[in-house]
C-alpha cells in the first residue's frame, strides 16, 4: 500500500479534473465554479472564477484552456481571465451540466453531461471537434466520469459511475467513433465508487474512488486491482500523473457532503494529494482547436 501526501491544502468543495500540462497541474472545483493551475515547485495555485460549475479543463494547442461547464463548452483566456462559450450541446437544458472530460489523441474533446435534479435525467457523452461542432457518442449515461485511451489508440476506457465499472470501447481514432462496449473492471461499490481515471505507461488504469479514500490501479486486460494509493480524504475524485518524469500521481478530493465530524477527522479533505507509486504516466492530450 502507498500513502499519498498533501500537496496543496486547497479546501475545494468538489476538486476534480486533474490534468498535468506544461509543468503544472490543472484542476477544477466544480461546486466552487472555478478552474485552477497549481505549480508544485513554487507552491503557487492560480484560480479563475468562471461563474458557473466547471466539470472539465483541458489545454488548447493555441494557448489558453477549454472548459466544459454547466451551460456548454467554452474557452478561457488565462491572460485576461475572459471566458467565452463556444457551443451548447445540451441545448440549454438547465437540469444538465457537464461533468468529466478528456481529449483524445487527435485533439477532440470528449465530455459528458449529468443530471442535477432527483430523479436524475440521463446524460450524454459528447465528442466535440476542434471547430466546436459536436455529436453525441453515448446516450443514457448516469454520472459521466473518467476517460482514457490506450497507447495504440484502439481502445477508449470510460467510467459511468453508477455502473460501478470501467467500460472499454473499440475506438476509431480517424473518426472518433466508439463501438463494442464491454466491462473490463468491475467494482463492488463497498470500497467506493469509480470516478476519475488516468492511464499509465504500462497500460494500467488508475481509478479514483469516490467514498473510497484513494486511487486503485487496475489492469484492464485481467480486471484485477493491482495496487491502492491511500489518501487522507474520503471523497477522492480524479488523478493525473505529473512532475518532471510523470512519476508523481496527483489526486483531487472533495469536502462536499461531509459533516463537521468527518471534516475534523480528515481536515485536508478538498486538498490536492501526491504519491509516488513507482510507475510513469503518459502525457495528456490537448485540444486541437
Ligand atoms: Ca468526477
């Protein structure tokens, strides 16, 4: 067992969306309606308030960031702080917001919506092209979360949290089409629920467990859990390899829904944590638009 240490006492309501880019960790606070960029060398954390919930952050190749927010997909100019919506795949349906997302190897953005009301309306996983045109790729999702592509670009791994599974799809990198869904890792739910995810250089998946105080490493070829990184926060949400050699696993967490006693027990809930699990990650893909 490996234990993660606190890297930033961020006290995020719902820290998520970890992604390493250009020597810094990008992450969002969904309920805090902000996107952040953390430099672990200086300890400095920059924060941009967006004014609505932010589910996903990815870098643009031309500079700045792409965000999937409550009302759609937009771009953030990190110099001016100006945020501009570019498309609204959910068509103005206020009961849906964007949650987790990630770019594919060719620079398309995949991001999913989720229902905010109870009972929850179903969400949709969308593919957003570099020109901000979009198409649904999977409908009827619950809580659209972790995404990762295999190194040969032939497989997309995807977590819809209520399924308690990592699903795999055949992936066509030329068209962005997915097919042949199957479950490759299954969780019981007793050890937490699968949330955000990243892939390492060996092709293993690192899955943050909501309610599970940590991240597990799973082999999608066997379905086996190989390792767990313990985190001193209950609600662990997303993870990304970073650092100079991509050997530092950064993990986001949340405070939302925890009462005073739970927060007193784990005072760094909502923080960013880091562990050295002894393997390397792969660079994150950027948005081609
Ligand atoms: Ca999530």
